[in-house]
C-alpha cells in the first residue's frame, strides 16, 4: 500500500466519501464525452484530417480536461481540506500541501 492509498483510505474513513461524490454522475458524463473526443481525434488522424482541425480538437479536449480538473480541485478544497481543517491544524496542513502539489502538477501540464 502506498502513502497515497493510505491518505486516501484515511480521508474516506474520516469523512465518509470523496468530495466529488455529490457530482459523480456529472464527472462521469464529462469524462465519457472527453473519451469520445479522444476517439474522434484518433479517427481524424487515421483519416488524415487537416492539421489545424486536429489541433482545434486537441485544444477543445484540453479545455474539457482542465474544467474537470478545476471542478475536482474545488470539490477537494471544499470537502477534504475544509474537513481536515475542522479536524486539526496538522491535518489541514497536510491537505493543503497535498492540494498544492496537485495544483503544481496541473499548472505544469
């Protein structure tokens, strides 16, 4: 079991569920649309579509993934980080550090 799994299991045990669970259906719907976009991009390359058209679709897919990421981050901050802050300063510091690492990964991508 990794440290990430341990933290995840601790969060679920402490708070009952992940912050996104209230909008799980919405996230799944969006991710399925993104999956369809990825298949569409593959098809465009197979069919030798114009480069700019492919890039336009890559941009649209990137924006869709960014929207999902920002939604998940918001849910995490409003549920997991707030819950940890209510628990203790130490737990809050851990969740904030975890969120900052996630934000850093998102910004670098």
